[in-house]
């Protein structure tokens, strides 16, 4: 994994920006804390989602995939990959752990 400067953009960052550029800006700059942007119901849903994710991951059997086999695995139908390698583009300064049928991130500009 590369050493990343603050210029790098994750897939999550890109999605947050596309949903609401202003909210992304104030959160990214630390002008408001994330916990101040959600109400009690949203906080509960986030906690439930995180608990569900933990349960799913704890029940998942790890699958070792060699890098050379990734194109074949990605082309397969109905395959959910867990703990896939991190994909980086040091030229564009973006990164993502790609999931099934994911297209990755591009640098916001």
C-alpha cells in the first residue's frame, strides 16, 4: 500500500461528495462533527448496520485468491468477495477495495 497524502480520494469520499457537496465539505474540513449530522434514528440505523456487517463478516469463510485469478473471479456470476485486495492508482491518487461490479473511484476535482 502506498503512503497517501491528503490529496487521495476513496470511493466512499466520492460517494459522499456526490450525495451532497456542501455536507462533504463541512465534514471534511472539520467544521462539524459527523455525530452532529445525524439524528437519533439515523444513529440507531448506523449502529444496526455496523452490527449486521460484523455478523456477516464473522460468518464468512475467507477465500484466498491469487492476483492473477482476479479477472476470472470478478467475471463470475453472483460472487461476493470479502477482504479483497486494495486497488490503488498512484497517478490519479485514488484507491478502493472493489466489490462485485464496482467501478472504483476517481479523483474529485
